[in-house]
C-alpha cells in the first residue's frame, strides 16, 4: 500500500483554490460555477490539515528486541 504525501496534497489543494478564486474574480458568471468547488476544496483542506497535525503529533513507539 502506498502512503499519501499529505503536504503535497495540501499544496495541490491550495493551488486549485487560488486558481478558482482568480478565475472567479475575472468573471462573475464563473463565481457561481466555482462556489461549490471552492467550498468542497476548503473542506478537504481542513481535513488534510487535521490529518497532518495528527500524524505529526503521534509519537512512535519503540519495540525492544529480546
């Protein structure tokens, strides 16, 4: 199983958010189209930020051999 690089996913989400916000600023019609996508991306961003914080906060346990 391949592990997800959460920091890379967050970077990509931020890039998509910035692109959609810029696109929405340039065209009023696109604002309505992009609104739902932006809400979903911000929700997804919050989820990944929580996951990233939880994964860094959990200390790794060492197992003694023998």
